C-alpha cells in the first residue's frame, strides 16, 4: 500500500470546533502531525471518501502546494465560528497562504476552498455537505467514487481532494508515493538572479547561480522551508535542484 500524506484543518488547540485562540497554538513552524491545521497519513474515513482530481495537473500541484503551506503556517488555526478569516486574510495575496502573517482561522471545507482558489479555480463558498456539488459546478475536476480511489490510497496523487460522502470532513493529498513522475507540471521562470540549491532551504548547498528570466522544467515537487516559503524542484538538464518562490514563478 502506498504511503500517502494528507493535510487538513482538523480542530482547535483543545480538540474542539470553536472557542480557541486565533492562530495555530500547536504549530511548530514546519509541517507536522500535531497542529490545528496539519498533516496525517491517509486513512479510511467511517463516512467514506469521494475523490476530486483537478483536470489540469498544474492546478492540482498548486492545490497541494497551498495545503502544505497552510500546514506550515502558525498563523492559521481552526475555529468554525471564524472560519472565513483565513479567506479574508489570504485574498490580498491571491490566496497564497504562505504570506499570511495575521492570526486567523478556518475549517476543513473553507481551507479546501482557499486552496482551490489559489489554483486559479473560481468556486463558490461551501461546507462539507455542499462541497461535492460546488466542485462539480466548476467543471474543473474529475470525481471518483470507485473503491480503487476511495477505499485505498494507491491511486491518489498530490492535489487530490478528499470529501466525506455525507457532512463530515475534507482533506487534500500533499504527498503520494504513487504519483506519475512524468506528469506535465509546466515550467518555472526566474524573476530575479537566484541560486539553485540542492534542497528547499537557504542553508542548502548552492548548485549554481542563474539570472532573471531563465526557464526550467518543473518536476511537480515542492517544499516549504522553516520560514514558510515555498520552493520548486526543477530539472536543470543535468541534475535536479530547488528554487525559492521568492525569485521564481510557475508557468503552464
């Protein structure tokens, strides 16, 4: 069975759905399994899953990227009574949650919506009971209901959205052993002079320095450093390396 990691908004710092402090009181500053918005291994939900997969692979990668960044941001907590405050805080950054620096709140469905908006897919507000219908209306997703996608994790890919079949929970796949390494994820263009590094952090070994407006193939993999900044893995033609999103942008 494949090892699949999902991210979601789960509960507040007391294990409740509302009433806690704004922000993630358990977040350690890196993706982990303990926060209010955090990672965990895929599991078979008692209510059963639907799986929604973006038809555009680039959009799927951005959905996963946004969820991972949310799991890494200590300013994002869980509170159903204030579940729109992440949406409001991230709107000015085009829903790039890595840039949110004010303490705010969300819930599982509203975080999923922010991730979908970050991927450039316009979708109306929803909660878990109305989420499948809202995603269907966009025309941007393929819906899976079969056992191969919904009862075991082997066919899942990064960016897949999991929704319980009745009101309950929503999560997003951020890591999957079974993803297709040949999937067309587009390109990364440098927006300034930048070092390509051996790992997604500024302390990693410098491979080379490249100028502005250099184009590279994007592998579809990304990482988040301790400061919450997203890094892209690229194919330089001779080896793989990493570029910070502060000096690069994605292109289809």
